[in-house]
């Protein structure tokens, strides 16, 4: 049995409401909230970045497992907003965590699915015998051009998973991927803010790729939507995951516990994985969880997880963690993001 043996997450204390942003630009808050199905988003502080948040999430993931950290033979850091353009964050993270030098490390990019691709790599290395444990972290201090549609959703947060085959909490039953050259979202070297293709990011991008990856996995395993207790899809906003769930035959009840985007925003690489850890607060042994990420550029990774009896050993109260918050105004938001 190979899968996730522990997990951790970090959500910054700061929040800014969609209403606060909308009012600054003369927009009607209720229209924006209804369109995006988002109320507020998490904002990293002036002294936080993707790496500091990754450390917090990873330290939590390692806090309740009794392993030799030198047995972590692979460390992967997935992010759209790493602290350095040239210099790996994965090695800095490993150093902070006290992992010794004999490990494979690299940073991954693939927009919002950078870490799920790394998860496939980490699981494969364990199955091959190369690694005893793999640590995979997704972390972003997501930014956007002021007054762009992304400003209402681009948020901050981090999620980490320790992968292995001892005391597995979430068994990986199967997985699949679907990829294509679909440039719906990009940022060239030297550009401060990402650019997106507007509505082009929907049907030919998000919906097409998740549909293909999801249906392929369901067909391969012979499982149906009704076999799952929970479903989690990438959350660029609060509307898209509900729509794709319905199109694939999942119910609102199966997906509702994963919709943390309404209160945290889209933390890019950590977004779908934040939905997964929110589900683990409620998941029961024997439950099957369907999961599909999405990354612009474009691709989707799909997974089927099975919850084991070990869930009680490391279950975390996610709702309590995200309830610790304080609201900031728009000028402070600009300062936290380094815009002013």
C-alpha cells in the first residue's frame, strides 16, 4: 500500500473580502461574489512568501510521524511564485527541516498542478524502491495585476504531504493524467503579473482537461461517481468545481466540504490540495475520494484515494485552522503583496 502517510497545511492569518476589493474599483460587491462564488481570500503577510509557508506546512506534516528524516529521499516543491527565479526552494526547505544531504530535490512548475505532478513522481520513486519517503509541498503567494479579474481570487497558502508505504492514511488506488499545449494562462520572464485568456480558461482549458483525466481514470478503474464519499476538483473560483462535478455526475453533497475557495481564495498550486485536506477532517475509514487537479498550459492529474484506519492518527481540524483570521483593507493588501 502506497500513499499519503501524513499531511500539513498553512493558511495565513490575513483575509481581504471580495467586497473590499470591489468597492475600491467601483464595482458592485454582490455581483462579483455571485459570479465567482467567493467571499474572501487569504493573504500572506509582508514577511511571508511561498517558502516560509511551505516550511510551516511541511513542519506540521512531519510533526506527528516517527521517522528518520534521513529516510526522506525526495523533496519536491511545487509553486508558481517561488522566492527565486534561479535557486531551488526545495533544497532550502529540506535544510530548514533537518533533512540530510542524500536526497533528490527539485522545484516543479505546471501552474496550479505543479505539486500533483510532483506527487506522481514521489509515489513512483517509492514504488520503484528509489525512495523510502517523499515529501511534496505546494505553496504560493499568488499575485495578480491590480484591477484584474484574478485579483478577487489569487490567494496565499501551502499544503505538504509525506508519501510512503508505512501507516498510510490515504491509499492511492490509481491515478491518471491528461495534458495538451493550451496556453490559457502565462507569465514571461520579467513580467510582474500573469496574463490569462479570460473565458478561454474555461471550456477548452479547465473543463476539457479535468473531464478527460477524470473520465479516463473512472473508465480504467470501473468506478462510478456514486462510489465516492467525497470529490475534490481544482478551485480557480467557487463556481467551476461545482459545474465540473455536475457534468461528471457527482453531487453537490460530495463536493461541498472541499469548497474552501469561498473563504480562502485560489492559492494556485495549493488550491485543489487545500480542498483535499479540508475533506480529511470529515472523511471516514473506507471512504473513497475522487480528486482532480488542473494546471494552465494545460493539464490535469486525477487520483482515487481510499481512506484507511490510520486517518485518526493524524486527523487535523481544518475548520479551526482557517477560522483564525483578521481582516485587512486594500492598502494593507497592496503592502502585504509588495505592490507598494
